[in-house]
C-alpha cells in the first residue's frame, strides 16, 4: 500500500513569501520519500471554456531537480 501526503510549506523571508509544496510518499515497511516542488498554478486559463486549470510543478530536490511536469485539467473528462 502506497501512502501519499502533499504538504504546503510557506517560507517567510524578508520582503517576500514563497510557497513550497512537499510531496511525501511512503510504502509499507519503507522510509518515506520526500520531494520538494514549486508550483505555478493557473486557475483562469485563456481557453476557459475548455480548460479548468493548468498546473506546472517544478521539482526542487532529489534526482528530479529542475524537471517540470505540465498538467492540464480539462472540463470534458473524456478529452485526451
């Protein structure tokens, strides 16, 4: 069984606030794997009649550092 937690961490530094997300996954009888990522979320895309939201998480730790994964949430769930 795989357990996944998503934690939002807010870093307060002088003059700015930065949101960082931690993705924590753990299988039974193993130690947890923690990935830190920075998310760019667009809840009001230009094609609002077709798309609900667009998300671009960029990994900031581990072997995936610097890799991004574009995610599109379509209004029509049958759209591929």
